[in-house]
């Protein structure tokens, strides 16, 4: 079993920055991919960024150049550094952990609100 706990969300003005953290516990293997998704009101959950066990990252086009994902395997933690935030970045952000057998785990989410 895997547990994911996000933190770091909050209210920020447009152009500001936030850093989200996701601490994983349980049967965690650093080889597996972790990522961040978000869901805005009335919209489907969408991918923000992922990072493989080897550190290779990928991003959605909407956040490229503004958001950086990273992980610390020794701490079983994944981070999302968000800069130049926009009102359209407002959403609940969810941490995600995917095993090699495609078992997927989610955190409870953390709210990010960007005011204009």
C-alpha cells in the first residue's frame, strides 16, 4: 500500500510562486514514476508533470517553462516548483504514484488559488 500526502498549496497573486511537496510512504520504489495532476472546478483532471525514477521529467504544454518537477528518492518526496503563476493555474493539485504494474495511487490534493 502507498500513501501520498501533499502540502504547500495556498493563495498567491498572479506572477507569484509556490512549491508543492508530496511525501510518499509505504511500499515505495524509487524506480517508479511520480507526478502531479490538477483539477479545476468543472474540468477534468489533467496532467501537469511527471518524473521517472531516473529523474527524466515531462510537462504539459501549459506549464512548460514555468513549473519544475523534481524528486528526492532518499526522502520519497516529489516537489513541484511553480513560478509565474496565472489565474488559470487555480486548481486542486494531486500527487500521483504509478507502479510498474500500472497500479496508481493518489494523494488527497492541495488547493492552489491564484488571484488576478
